[in-house]
């Protein structure tokens, strides 16, 4: 009996420590955003005022690094929210410009990674029931993974379309095949593929992408072959009527 009580106390203490740890991470991430925002704004101002040359390139590097830091902080905050609240929050509304959201993300990735070529086909009807901000984050995370792990000399492919009242978003990159045994692990936090990635990160991007799709009552799958590359496909119901019926 005493041993059972001791184990119960250990479990309670461990659970409380876990909650405190997650709350600390969330608070830290929140507090870091203000000074980082000031750095980003200062870099933007310097970039606009400095003449083309080394000084302007340094300002651009500061801006890009601050944006990357901001993305890492947002990943940590989303991870903490998901762990504390049972999932990443998603606020779905009727969105008429989801295609424009996707195109804006693609253009942003190409601007920040000039060496990357992206072949795109985006055909999305208006009136999609989704969280537009989270959808942009979903594509950004999938593209970020493709940039980090894909072959530099071959283009990334992005296809977004409507199929039977569902939004289907596909991101494919060429590069080393991911072994079948590793595919189920890609959507777990702090995991990375063995695809020879060049980027640095926390390994949360694909986990957060999967949580966003889950929040939209959808699925996120991955296949990887030497011939067809590595392809992530997100599918979710895009109409309010379909969601209510199911």
C-alpha cells in the first residue's frame, strides 16, 4: 500500500512538473517576441535606407535571421499550446482567398531562398471553410521541410486543388528516399527525416503541420520513392455543409 502511494505521488509530481515546464516555455516564448519584433522592424528600416552594398546585405541578413527566430518561437508556442490544451487551436471561417494565401507563402519562400525553384499549380475555389492563417502556416512548414531536405538542383512542386468538396494540398521535393521505417516518425515532435537536411530547427514543423490538418478534420500523409521523390499530401473538408454532415 505504501509503495502504491509513493508511486502515485511520483506520478502527480511528474505531471505537475510537466505542466509547469510547458507553461514556462509558453511564457518565455511570449516574452521573446517583443524584443525580436523590435529587431525585425529596425532591420526593415535599415534595409530601406541603406544603399545597395555590403551594409544593406547585413541588414537583410539580420531581418532574415529575426524572421527565422520568430518562426522557431511560434513553433515552440504552438507545441506548448497543443500539449496543454489538447491540440493546436484552429478558428475556421469561410475564406474566399485561400489560393492567394498559398501563393503569398510560396512567394515568401522563394524570396527568402533565392536558389529554390518552385513549380506551382494553385486552383482553389472561394468559400473554403478553414483557418486561413493556419493554412498558410501549414504550407510554410511543408515548404520549409522541402527546402531543408530536398535536392538543390531540382524544383519543389506545390499543387493545391479542390477534389469532391475537399482541399488537397501536395508538396513534393526530390532527394534521398526516406526509409519506410522512418515515415511514421516524421509527424512526431523533435523528429527529423534522414534525408540529409541542411536546415537547423527544432523538429516541430511537420508535427505542427499534422496538428493543423487534424484540427481541420483532415489527414496528412507522406510517401517517398527514388522515382517520385518525397510527397506530403494534406486533405481536409473545405465546405461548411460537408463538415456539419460529418
